[in-house]
């Protein structure tokens, strides 16, 4: 299903490029229906060349002709962007924000119009079209518009509609989650090297192990707890390692770490 709407990206960083890549590769949106803006001109020109999309240095002019406006700038830059665009956002346009901590109400109040606002929380695996995105809608968005936005994000992985009050937890789980997995992979590699493997072999086996385990979870739909038990055998090597994790209270460490991520997300929220 092709979407004929005109899309305008304010900010053309890694996440914006991931979304554009998914939309173009899936043929959901034609490149000529996408316009990009960024303060870094070299980046903007590179994006235009890579995806065959149009570029616009003037936000106002581009917004007037756009149906969907993606806000993909850093949260601290949002107030300035709102001042630049609020007079140009047309009636019926949809704003989709992927900025962490920026609520739909804050955007609605900043634009000062009854404009449709959708908040999205994608994560970095979107860069390889395997992302997970949570979406919620503001006061002036219909269910139909939200479903169309969900379709856009399904071009870069999986997408789910959730209440906005769950976004701090989602940030801690899937927004920050890839870093936890990368950290575990890093630690497994380091441990394997200390135990006698060369660096290249340790990296290869650690990466494939995490990739394969994730694929098992996805394909088999078997709960992680059950798959863990399948690997573990009585008095075996896996049990020995898991008992050490339990003795060191790994579950408590993970819970506290994610609680800290939730706390920080709430602090940053506007």
C-alpha cells in the first residue's frame, strides 16, 4: 500500500535516515514525496544523494506543502524549531515527534493550534530495519491517522500503540534496551578473551550467540524463561553460570538500572 502524503523531515540524522530508508525500500512512500531539512548542509546533501529525496533549507516553505511533519531533532532544540514552524503548519497536517521526553501536550501547546500530534519512540535497531516503535496520539489525532502513522513505522520494524503514560517505561525497556544488550555482548567478549580466546573469535561467537538467541525468541514465541531452562541441564555449565548470576542478584541489578532509566526519562519529560 503506497502512501501518497507529502512528508517533511526536520532533522536528518541517523534515526530520520533509518525511517526514510525503510519507507523508500518498502515502496510505501515515493522519494519525490519526501523533503528533508537539517542545519548541517553536508549531511543534508548526502541524504538527498543517498535516497533521491528533495531538500529544503527553508522550513516554512516546505511545511506549507507537507501533510506529515517529522520532528527528529534533539529535545533541547525543540523550542526553537516550534518558533520557526508554528505559523506555517497547515490545518489537517500531522506532526510526528521522535524526540525523547517531549510530550504530545508540550508540542500542542508550543504550536498553539489544534494540530494533530503523534509521539513515537523508535530504537536504534531501526537502522537495520529491525526497530521497535511505540506510538501514542495527542488530542487532535483520529484513530485512522494513528493507524497510518503506525504503518509508516512498520517499515523499519515493529510498531505498537500504547498510552503515553507508559512511554517512560518503554524508554527504559526498548529505547535504552539495545545498549544493555550491546553491553552484555561486550562483557561476554571480554570474559571469553580472559579465558583464552582471541579477540576476533570471541567477538564472532558472542555476536552470533546474541543474534541467534534473539531470533529464537522471535520465531519460536517461547518465553525467555522457558528457553533458558531448555539450555540449562542439571549440574551443567549453564546452571553453574546462572547460579552465579543469581548469587550476585543480577535480577535486582537489572530492575534498579531500568528504574534509573525511568527516573531520568521523567526528569527529561516536558
